């Protein structure tokens, strides 16, 4: 079981990997903040504005029900947006990182090896 060896530190510090992390973070962090703010706003309205949430929009459908249903719509829309962005931006970047890592796999990747130890001693049992 002597597979390819990777230098994880050089992969982590590579411009390709840094770009991937930055692009993903620039979508995930604002999306998460938006989701949490929307959800907490809903909870706060339920607790502090029950009369507003009980207002009828259409024959028994209240503002509270409408806002609760928009939670599902919002999660669905955020998920679709992430999948599209992943297909368009993240997957090609991830492929470049993998190709770059596999190109350097033959180089010494001794991050977890002890000095003087043979490969059989440092191999992780599966």
C-alpha cells in the first residue's frame, strides 16, 4: 500500500488553494450571516410582535406563516446558488489544486515521518 505522498503544507500555501479557500469563504460567510439574521429576525418577530405576525394576509394565512414558509424558500435558493457557484467556480479551482498536488506527489512529503524511521514504521494501518 505505497500510494502517492503529498506535501500538505505546500498545497495549503499554494496560490490555487488560497484562491479556492478565499472564493468559498466569500460566499459561505455572507450567506451564513444572511441566513442567521433572517432566521433570528423571524424568531424575534414571533416573540416581540405577535400582533403583527397574526395579521391575516389572505383568508387565514398570516404574516407569521408566510415568513415561516420563506425560510424554506430561502434555504432552497441559497443551496441552488451554492451549487451553481460550486460548478462554475469552486470545482475548477479544486481540480487545479488536485492536479498541482498530484504533479508534486512524487516529491518528498515527509511531514509526518520521523527521522531515521523506515516507511513501514510510519505507515498508518488501515
